[in-house]
């Protein structure tokens, strides 16, 4: 990897640490940023982010990219939410099919 690319990646990671500081998961309400891995600001210390983070569309519409519709979440919490939602939907469809 080129040195310029390495520096750019380190700076991007530093900025990500900065913007995630104090932010919590939409589902479990735990901190998104690993607080044990504090980054010294301003020296481009680009230590990796320890957790997988994703964006959840609050209203379920993936075409609605308004900032108020975007919520940060741990990838695991996000997947669990959608699996539970899918399970409930399938259960409801099966229940309705039984009634017919």
C-alpha cells in the first residue's frame, strides 16, 4: 500500500472515531465506538474501528435517504431486528393462510 493511501486511511479512521464518539446503537443503545480504544486526536492515528456499524432506515424505505431516516446501528443488532421482523411476517402469513 502506498504511504499516501495509508495516511489517507488513517485520517479517515480518525475522523470516523471522532464522529462516532458518544453515538449509540439505535437498537441496543450501547456505544458504537469502542471506548477502550481511544484515539489521540490530530496525529492521524488510524486504529481500526472494532465493531461493525451499519445504517438502518427507520421507516423501512431504502429510497428515503433523508438524514432523519438514517439511524446508526451495530450490524448484529440490525440483522437481528430484520430477522425477527421477517419471522413475525412469515408467522402472520402462515396464520392467515390457515384461516382460509
